[in-house]
C-alpha cells in the first residue's frame, strides 16, 4: 500500500510540474509561437510611423474612446489639478443632455 501512495504522489507531482511549465511538451512550441507573434517590433521599424500618425489632442483624446479614458485616468492619478477640468467638462455635458426640469 505504501508503494501505491508513493506512486500516486509521484504522478501528482509530475502533473503539478507539467502544469507549472505550461502544459505538455506539444504546447511548448505553441507558446513560443504566440509569444513571438505578440511581441512589439523593434523601435527602428516604427520610427517612420511617427510622421504618419495623428497625435493631436483633438484626435487622440476627443475622438478616440480609449485615448479619452486613458487621458482621464492619467489626469486623475498623476495630475489631479487637471482632473477638476475633466470633472467640469463632464458636468457641462450632463447639463446639456438633461431635461430643463431636472437642471439645477
């Protein structure tokens, strides 16, 4: 009975170690492939994009939803003095869309 428990323990440990490594041997190549696909290109390959991208405030913050959200989070966490302006703009927008009866 002791040998059976030792064998079960060895099997359980082997399964645990395989899980920590990322699965069976057949999945290891796939993980490397995905890692390579998800890497950013080298900066030297991206320098020409700088002149092609529109990085004006009006485009990045006003027209792009993710840019707007990230800018607001930046102001809230890093530049609290600017966050009050975002709050003001939110209040103005809310005021414009509310019915006349609900305006204060």
